[in-house]
């Protein structure tokens, strides 16, 4: 009879441990997505760093979100259409333009467009840098970025 008692007590202890392990601590996660829209006329140029940038005030990016959350910024293409897609920053795109030689001919100029970002408490900045820092007649296109925060 004592052996049955010990087995019963051991089984009850195992059941109690299983229930304790499954107990929820009711952690709640929040996810927020904020669209950061840059019109072509919104780009500023920084002569010191040799790149275009756009600054966004984002009060939702609090100290708590910054310290304990997960933050990402993606560039969205074809926004609002069935074929929309996102690319995580940083993004490097390989491009070319035809430069006018002044004699009726053109020469292809190949370059890279690099898009990156930085963020801190209350702000996000997006940067566009062109390889070789050749900006004659260049301003970045309008772009849509999606700031995603999980906290």
C-alpha cells in the first residue's frame, strides 16, 4: 500500500509540473507599421557625407520600443497594387543612364544606388548614396518605406 501512495504522489507531482510549465505569463506583444513617404522634392542633400537623406519624426518610436523592441525598415515597390513587394534595408540597386556626349551620341554610365537608414528614439532617417558620388542632374525618386516595430 505504501508503494501505491508513493507512485500516486510522484504522478501528482509530474502532473503539477506539467501544468506549471504550461502556465502563461500573459506577455503581450504589439506590432505597429508606419508608412514613411518620401516625395522626390523631400530629399535633402548633405554636402559633408555626400548623400541624400530624409528625416522623419516618429514619436511612436519610444525609448521602450528602442531598448526592447524589434525595428525594421523596408522599401515598398508598387504600393497598393497586387504585385506590391518589400525589400529590407539596406538595399543596393545596380542602374545605368545614358550620358549625353554633346555630339549627338551617348555613353552608358553604370552606377549603384544604395539606400539605408538609421533610427533612434523619436526619429528615422533614410539615406541614398550613389556610387562614385556622381550626382549631376540626379535626385532620388519618390519612395515608400515601411517602418515595422514589434514590442
